[in-house]
C-alpha cells in the first residue's frame, strides 16, 4: 500500500474529528528537498471548508497524525504545506516485502483481460532497415514490453510493404544489372543486395531523364516518359495480373529481404508474434466501404469515388475509394484493423508506431473506425515519434544516403570496444566475453540514447556521446549494475534473511523511496506510451544509488546487521535496474 493510500483515510478522519468536516479529496506532493519530510499535504484547498489559517490548520492535522498513525514520525509546517516525516519502520517493512519479489513492479494479466496489439517496424522490401527504423523498432518493442508489464496481454505485429512500384523498381534493376547475383554469390545480406538495386534503378532513371531533357523534353515529361520507369510500371501491372514469372521473381527477392531483416531484428533484440503483408491486405476494406455507404457515413461523388466528410470534426473530406474502384491506403488500413480483431478476438486496442508525418492519417483512420461503430476504436493510439537526425543531415534512401541499421549497430559495438580498451579493465576476459560485453555496451548505449527521449521529440543522434560512461547514458547505468554485482560476489556471508534493523540513515531511506516508485513508473509508462519515463527513472535510481555508495560503507561496515541490509538494498537496486532495462530491450553485464 502506498503512502498516499495509507495517509488519505487518516487525514479524512483527522479533519472529521477535529473540525466536523467531510473532505472531497486531499492533495499530496513530493516534499521539497530543502525541507524535512517524505510526503507533503497541501493545506490551501482545505481552507475553503475550514475557517483557520494554514499554519494552525497544518499543526493540528500533523499532531493528530503523529498521535494516531503509526507510520507518521513527525511533521513540520511551512506556509500552506504540511511536510510529513514517515517512520523508518514503514520503509523497512516495505523493503522486506519486496526484496525477494522477482517480479516487483510487474503485473500479471488476468486471463480475461483484453489484449493490446502493438504494430512497429513495418518496412518496405526494397531496402535495408536504417536509423529511422531503429527508433521505430526500439519504441514499438519497448512500449509493447511496458504495456505487458503493466498487466495487459500484448501481441507484437508489423505490416510489411511488399508490393507496389518501389518494389518493382528493385526487381527490374536486378533483372537489368544483376547478372544473376544472389546473397550467396555476393556475400551480402539479402536486404542490402536488394537495396543496392533500388539505388541502381534511381541512378539509371536519372540518367534517362537527363538524356530525354537533352533531346528537348521538359523535366516533367522526361520523368514520366523515362523508359525504365515505364518498364517498372508495366511490371507492376503484370504483378497485379498474377504473371507467374514476375511473381516468382518477387517471391525470391522478397525472401532475400526477409532473411536479411530477420538477422537485423535478432541483433537489435526485437521480435514479433505475427506478420501482415500488404500483398494480402491491399484489397481489404473495400467491403467496409459499402457498409459505410449504407449507413450514410460515406458518400459517393458523381465520378464514382467514395469519400467521408469530416469537416464537422475539424478535418477535411477524405477519399476511401477511387472512381475506378481501387483502394487507397486509408481503405487498406481500415480493413487491416478490422481483420486483426477477427484474427485475434481478444484484441481490445491497438498501438501504431509510425512517424509524426502520419499524424493526420491516423486521426482520420481512428475517427472513421469509430463512426463505423467498432467499440475497440476508442482504444486506438498512434505512437507518433519525431525523426532521427544526423550531424550530416537528412537521410535519402533512393540515393543510398542512409545510416544502415546493421552498420550502426556495428559502429556502436566498435565504439564501445575502443572506450573499454582505453579504460583497460578487461585483461582477464576471454575473446568471447569481450565481444559479448562490447555488444552489450554498444547496443545498450544506442537503445538508451534513443529511448530516454520523449517519443514526440526529434533526436540528433551522436554515437560518441551515447557511449559516454558518465551522465545520463546506458553505459553509465550498466556500469552501476556491474559494480553492484561485484559487491554481491565479494559478500562472503549470508544476506538472505530479513534485516533486523530498526532505523535507517538518510541515504538508505532515499534509495528505498526511489525503489517504491517503480510500479507507478511502469503504469505511467504504459498509460503514456513512453519508454522515456522508464529510462529516466532508472537514471535517477542509479544516481541515488551512487550517492548512497559514496556516502556509506557497505562491505566495510562493522555492524553486521547494517552490512547485511546494505547488500540487500544494493541487490534490489540492481534487480530493479535489470527489470527496467529489460522493458527497454537493454541487457546488463555482470562485469565491466
């Protein structure tokens, strides 16, 4: 039970007893650092119903609490604030209750709870994953893990954009310039091989545009009439018509990409429960359009196209079916959402991890699904995030100017290796142990740097800064975890039994107070879809621990009871770091 839960009924009773007044609510806040106290009751709202001055009122309530509530040790009143000091016994009892709880802060879903489906990654099959995909994957995976930890069942999914003109561009370029190249023959990951041909198409396309312009065409004419583009458009028509040769090539090259993606996902530490493919979903939703027409939600224009008018909602008219009867992306997304609930009948909400350039699209999508009468439509959330910038500027996939996800992960590992070698503390490590540690530190740095930022904010990614072993970074937190593991290894005594201490010093108490916040942080992280809340909580916990570590002796403490307790406290901090980092997809090293 939290302090607020303990104190609220006691304050209600105090006011009823002292003033014969029933309160609607009481307002707490954290005690300011410059005053003694663990939690503060705000007095000012009570003055509306109790005729008194704030200091006198605070003193009367404080005295009542000291005399009647075992958890309250003493108090002080500053202006309109009652600062309440909680007895050490409360914190010791709390700590003894959580110290062996391996799932502290995590809530097990009830069997009949509605599930949440979290969509992330959702790449195109014409190029490898890049830095933007890295932020998408890390956010989506982490939010899924946080929602799961908060007590809900979660399905992780993605929809793969495996059809369209951009896919045909890679296929056509491979036919023209590939000479039968395969991942096996070139030694390249399949997604990189296919991505090279997407870049090759763009190069050839630009050359043809320049040639046509030299022959007197305008730039607009040249872009439309370039032979290689016309061939790609013809290939798309063949694909849609089910041409066996084109479909066979499409399946082969897509499989190369899927194999490449699988390697990247494994190295990045993300996974999925299901996959949707646009080649299977692009016709979904067309039947729903007729339902919407019948209900008067949609309207048909004279040219046969179908629209929804959302001007009354502050939006605009949105097309859901073209005049030739073909679907648009909105139609597909409507159909796919409905299909997902059919596939997983316990789904009661969805989270879409998509960049903020699609904010408007998802406002419209969610509104349409609500108007169509789906009860789960009120539990849809767009996990909108800002772009990742580089010191060198914006990425351009067609031109090959991207930060490849695999290359980025390798660079982070290499940077971690250089820093670790400069520190020179790994002499007793085997080559395999060193490689694993470099990867753990490098990927931890990358993930933490990205996830500690509010998803809505844009990021300027600086690899060197992210691997700093000081400050609000992944390696700094990992180092603290490893330091605690070293303490535990050196603790040559039994520290498993509950502590018999009856008082705490200030540093111990502050550390327990920080641990007490963890369950609430998980719930808030789930509610606000923000891994940043978990990341920055962990940093504050580590800062509090390092302050404790510098201020008190642990293994050098002569009093056995204090020594046992401090090792127990250290271990619980380490366990909480590991649990919090697991929600961010970050591993922790036993030694550094």
